[in-house]
C-alpha cells in the first residue's frame, strides 16, 4: 500500500462464506494508500472458481466492492431503517402512551404475559372483558402527574396505566379486581387477594365500575377517616365514580352529605339517584364558591369529614370548611406530588389530614387491605355497593376514551370493552388484535451474555432482567474484578434472579459446549448475546498474525462455536445476537483486524437467517455512558470517526426494535455533523395539518374552511396544549396559546412547508403578519392615563338615553368600535384612566356611576360590560338599584361574555399554584399573563425575569422593557400604566363578591366557543345565583376575543336593538 504506483490491489475471498474480507477492506481503505484496495468476495460455498472472463470484467470495471451471492454480483449498502411501527396480531397486549403528554400516541403493545408461567399460587392469569379508566391514568398519560408520584416501585415500570378490570379467571369464573398497573390489557396477572366474585345479577360491564371507586371510598371514609353514624361529610366531585360510591356509603350510615358538581345536569342525575339530597346539599366544584355555601348552611361550623379530589385553590378552600376535630381525606395526587403547602395553623383545630393512595394497599406488609376487602364484600351483600353509570368505548377507541374522560364531562365511569361477554356460557373467548411488538423473554429459559461483565454487558443484563429474564449466565475472561460488578450481580441475586458468572472461553469448541451445558441446566437456552471483544489496533504494516488471531478469537471463533453448538443443543433458541461495529460497515483506519472479525460475525448471522434460525448482528457506533470508548477516549461529547457516542438508553431502545425485524445485519450510530433543527419528514414526523386535525377530531381536512381559526373549529385548552406540543416537538416552533388559537389550516400548511426546507428553523420566529397583529393588539390595549374616563363612541345624538359600555380587562374601549358604529343608539365608552380607583370593584363601579351621571342625570340606564367590564357593569346596576329602590323601572344590563364571577374563575385557577401570602408570585403571575397576550415568550423565561424583582414597580418596569424590546415605538408611560392597572384589576375582580341580588333582567351574550373557565361557570355564567329577574342567554359565533367582530357584531346589534325596543318590567314582586 505504501507503493507509490496507482495500480489497484485486489483482495479476494473465494468459497469462504464466513470471510471477514468486507469489513477488513472497508478499514484498509481508510489508511494511507487505501484508495487502491479492491475486493472480490464469493460467498457461495458450492460455486466453483470464478471464470477468468469474470475476473477480467471485474478488473475492467474497477469497482471497489464486488460480492458474488446466489449466482449474482452485487455489493453491500446501508439502507435507512423504516421505523413504521409494524404491528403483529397477538392475544396478549396492553395499552400505553408512547410519548408522555401526547394522547395521540396511545397504542396497544405486545405484553410479556404471552410467556406467563404460574410461579405464585395466588397469582392468576385472568382474561379482561372490560377495563376501566381512572383519573390517575389521565394524569399519567397527559404528563400532569409524574410517575414517581405513585407509591412503591411502579415508577420503574414502563407502563402504569390501568388498575381495575372485570373478566374471567382461568376456571372461567366471572371476577372483578384491582391491579397496581397494566390493567388496560387483554389479559392480566392478578393477585387473588385483590379479586372479588361478580354477583349473578351484574354484567361484567357493571362489575368494572365498582372496584376502584368503592375500595377508595371505603378505605378513605371508614378505614382512615373512621366515619361514624350521623356525622357530616363533604364529598367533592360527587358525580364521579368515587363521589357516587362515597355518597352511597355515607347515606347508608345516616350521615349528612354535602357534595359539589360541575354542572346542573350532574346535580339532576345525583338527585335522581339519591333522593335524600336536597338542593342545599349541592355546590359548584368549578370554583371556590362551595366554601361560602357550605359554611352558610352549616352555620359556620363546617363538616366532620371532607373527601377531596380538587386541587390548588379549591383544596385550600376545602380545608377552611373542616370543622374542629375533623378529618381531611385527600384522594387527589396533584397537590401531593407538587408538595403544595398547607399551613400548620390548620392543625390548631385538632384536625387530621390523610393522604389516601389506593396504590399503597398493594405494598407488602400493608394490613389495611383485608379490612377494605371485607368492607366491599359486605357492601355488595347489603346492597350498598351498586354498579355505576358508565360510558363504554371499544378497544379500538382508546384515544377517544382518554380524551372524553379528560374533558371531565362524564358521569360515573369510562370503560374500554376488550371483548364481548358470553351469554349463558362460562367459556371465555380469545381475541386477536394488532399490537406494536415489544421484546420480552420467557422466565423459564436461560440466557447467555459473553462479555457480560463489561459496561454494555451489565446494562444489557439489566435490560434483559427488566424484560423477564430470570436465569442468566455472564461470561468474562477474568470474572468479577471490581466493586461495581460485584454490587450489580449481588443486587440481581437478592431480587431472586439466578446469576452465574462463568470464565468459560467461547473461543474454543470445548469451552462453548461447557458454557451451553451450564446454561441448559438453568433452563432451555432462549438467547445468546455475544459482546466479547479484544481491541489491538494497528496500521496494516504493523499488524502481525497474532494480533489478528487475538482479535478474531472472541468474535470469529466465538461466534462460529456458538453457532455450531447452539444448532445442536439449543432447539428453543429465540435470539442469537452479536455486537458488531460501525468500523466494519463503514471503515476505520487502524482496525482492519477488528473490521475482519466483526464482518465474519455478520456473515454467520446471514447464514443463520437463511437457515430459518435466529441471527442478528448490530453494527454499533461509539457507545456512550459505559464501555471501552468512555473509559479510553473521553466523554459523551467525544467525536469518534465522525460519530458521537450513542447513549445507552437509546441503544437499548434501538435493540428492542432490531429484535423485532427480519434483517440479519443492522446498524446504529449518531452522526456528529450538526443536524437541522426541524425533523425531516419520514423520520417519524407527522404531517402538521393532519396531526392538528386528528387532535381536533376531524377526519376529513378537506371539509374544513382553510381560513377558519382553530378556536372556531372547537379547540379547547387540552387540545391547545397538544397542538403546542406538536409544534414544539416536531417543528421547533414555540407559540403562545393565543397564537395557537388564531392559527388556520392555511397557516398550518405554510408553517409545515417552511419547516420542510433545509434551513434551520428559528423557534418562536413570527411572520410579519403575526408581528403586525401583535402590534395592533398592543396599541388597542393602551389608554392615555390622563385622558377623560368617558368617551363618545359614535355620532348618534340623543337627549334621552345612551348605552354605556364598560371596558374589558385591558382598560381600552377599542373593542367596542365596530359595535358602536352599527348601533342606532348613542354610545359612550368607559375607559380605565388614572382617575379610576382600582382597589375594589365596588369603588370602581361607584366612580363609573358618577361619570355616566354627568352625561345622563336620570335613569333608567342602559349599561353593557365586556369580560372584566361585565363584573363592573353588574356592580354599577346593583348600586344604582340600591340608590333608587326596587320599585322604579330597572336598568337594561347587557353582559358580553362575562359575569360577576368570570374573571375570578380565571384568577382562582392560578392562585393555588402560588405560595399562600406571596404577593410577589401573584404579581409575577399576572404580569406573565399580561405579556403573553402579545408575545410568544415562554412562561419560564418570563418567570426568571420578573420574580427576582424587588416589588411590583420593578416587575412592571421589567415587563415594559421586555415588550418595548420588540415594539420600540410603543408609548412607555401608557404601557407602564396598562401593565400595573392590569394587575390591580385582576386582584379586584378576584376579590369581588356581590353583596345583594340584582332584581332586574340581564341579557348575557355568550361566545359560542368558550374557554375552560367559561365552561366551568355553566350556561348562564352563574348569573341566576345573583339575579332575581330573567337571565336571557344568547350564543354568538366566535370565541371570547372574536365574537365582537364580523358576523358576531351583527348578531349582537340585532339583539340589543330588539331588547331595548321591548317594554322591560321587573319580575320582582312586592
């Protein structure tokens, strides 16, 4: 090779099917002069010497790699692996979410129970007919609850979904039961201690609604809460499964029951099911109004027991409802996992706080389970335990079932039907369904890892054990040499795994036979993994025969011997895996002996596959975290041969995929070149428009108006989160939620096409149109602080009556311009200026009443308020009613998508995230909301900027600086006032509670597309609670921001004209 001539050097391997010439040539070509190397490899054993004319033709073509196989000439090429998640039909599968937080990745996955062997007489393999969803499943799947919030070692399991089912045991008997996890499955291995027989008069669908809810209720109320006859109980979310169970148990003990619900429909259902519950027993679970209601009906005493599932500020309000010597039973996990503070002063009332985790009953040594089980059995016998109402989805509708339950609109339980229940038969049926293959290993078989005490070997051993292996032999030339190896081996033995460390040498046929014989004594050999290796690198000129032999012995000789002996002694072998190297497939200077050894292993695996035997060779790049590369060459960022070390978790994930595909030689490595930030199509990225349509539940994208916003298409808060995650995960586009809601199909197509290019995507970069929109919105927000409070909005003249419109939270009346131009009545706008007192809604309303009386001295008045302004407008009319008396004609009150409690519903959802009493956090939260209306800055970045400031003034200044950095022409003084007044208005609305009922009529013009806060307030935004008159509700097309534009304005105009033309009388008598 050092010769200076240009003549090609031809290396040939004829009639040697296991030759490693291909890998050796790939490495030699990376050495000086290597470009002259050519290769001829004849892999056919039976073929004769190549004809002279073939040799001459090959030399004439002068191709680098020439391989003769099955009577044809060709070469080896790397082809991208198509990760299309091919599915296999199986009887054993479970449901899991592939990407936490993305419900669209819920899939059926092959279950290891296909290898189930009864080793514990208490554990039975039961067939699932119905699996029930619980909020734990929703919280885990959506990523709102971290896995480590679940007791025990469940966080170590890859799937934690599903904890109750109904079905049949191996004898065909109908059973229902509880599980720690993996209950959303076709079959489960259930401990008979957690099983109950299904009563004859129940269907299996009925039975699936019972275990979790009644076990939780009995455990909380009787075992932990020690509920006694005649006590008072508050049960939150009474229409849910646990709520209904707790109500039934409490009423059976003669207790006074109070409960909260989220809608009038749910209250009606509970009253029909439990006639003992009067209207005074109900309160709203969507906000904290239940606190005032409960203390009122109990004379300020509170209740003896509270079964709580509400979070954040609602939990704090619930604590204040606890009577002296009471017991608080927390069954929600959100605040527990977030370590939400309670305040020690609570316990001065001699109360007890219990964290109720049904999952903990599965832990060894917990003696409370027997009591719970007996209580449930007696409840069934006495008729207290009854099946709940349920909504049933098929096994092909798992994602819709999760989405349905996540909306919180269901009553009772949500079930997945896995198979149909037989009528008049005890013969259970098998089901076959497509599932993503997942490697698992029968625990009765034994497995061999040569080189098993190396870094990768120990990690592979742990992975095999996690996937079911119970008998394992690890080979090493020198045995256990350090403390880490000893600790790992001992920990596996302590867990009941049979581990044998062998020094048998697979480089000899005798040593290989002894090794496989030893493994066969533990069980039939199910898998052989050859990781053994010796590295002795050198350029070709410096390589000796011994260096070649030393490197080839564990790989070539070892694999050849393992192949030969396993064919003879391992008839039940499922896996034959060898670890090759990317240096063999792509070449690396100085490793021609190593490339040769790895290439021989690949040829052996190809031959095994031809013979219908298992065989897989994996060409690994550099391995990160553990192993030779990390010990000798640097860290996880070291570039080796153009590749970066591949992290061990990624290697094992890839190995799982490789074990479930048919090709004998695979390769996995991480290129060191900088990759584009937007993921290329075909690499797992879903088409953006289709992905968003799927989230919205739209099957045919072509049926949609491409210029309709996602908000108008029905995007709710949960859907919005998923769309944001899709944009960030697959396209590196960061958007504020408000920007997401304003996206259209055409805009999504534009984003998708831009992201498909080769240029690197810049996160959160807005188009000019978006920037202009934000600039326009920001200018509309600003009010001259020194301007007059009341301003004429149109040119209509009147000496009699005017319509006064109260500003939204921004303080500006720009939102009313289009409406005022269409109304044929005189309109004035009330805008928030420095003169307006913002310490309370009452004082602000009183000031605005003075302002309108300067324009119109006598009533009755026509008042309208939008969003925050609806709260102020309501208080204005209440105050004027008190001044004039109820006998006079009432005012005409129009509320635009708002009410007395609309803004408070928004603020209360954030308040519980904050440390009680922390004004700094409250100020920061409000200003973050203020900024995010108009910029796409991430919340965490704003938090880092605003929270460290000394006071509100500092935070406002920081907010102003942040906004003006993008909008340099904005008036800083006006922006400063807008930001500070935004906080004070939020605070005032949050604290507002109407003192008296309003006796006039109210017209509510509500946006058709409501946000989560509006949904929680009910159809009339709770106005009927504070109004004796008629509340007329009109639904207007659009969302909270857009319904005052376009067609929505015309509808509102017609309603106002029609309403003011009608004679208005009070319904108040006397």
